[in-house]
C-alpha cells in the first residue's frame, strides 16, 4: 500500500485539477443555479422543484451568455461579458488552489503565491475556453451579398 499511495495521490490531485480547469467556465452559471435553487427550495418549491428551477436558471444563464456573446457587436461589451463569466472562475480557482496549498505547504507566504498563480491559470483557461465556445464575430459578417 505504501508503494501505491503516492502515485494515487498524484493521480487524484491531477484529476481534481483537470476537473477544476474543465468546469471553470461554468462557475457563474453554477452559482446562479445554486442560488436560485436554494431560493426556490426556501420559498416552498420542494426538493425536486428547487433542483429543476436551479438547473433551469443555470442553463439559462449560460445560454444567455453564449447568445449575447455571439450577437453583441461591440468589443468592449463582449469583453465585459467575458469578464463577468471569468471573475467567478478566478475566485473558484484561487479557493481550490489555496485549499490544496494549505494541505501541502506550511508557509503562508508560499500558500498565497501558489494560490494567486493557480487563480491566474484558472482565469486564463476559463477565458480561453469561454471565448472558444462563442462565435468568432457578429452574425452575418461573413456572408457574401449581391
């Protein structure tokens, strides 16, 4: 068991980091869905109703964001919309990296440095993933007109 322990820990941390980078794009829709789902549950929708309303709100948030990113013609508004989605991913990346850094190293200074580096890495990844999902330009610009 001593031989398998360290490699399994490394594989587990690697899997969690991959999962964090993959799901960072969905931090804002997850937060909105969770908040709306808890609100619906607290107002009497029940467990199933709260889950359905929360899933609907999270999906709608992501869908509206993608739709707006695809059809907004102004670059500054697109950047603002992207930053709206990337900011929660940055906070989630910082929190996750800080939690891992607290388990691994005792120095508070190095924990903070590693956490900031992790937050930057997650935010850049979320930025690239979110902009990669959207259309490259406003609709109709690539069409040939007679």
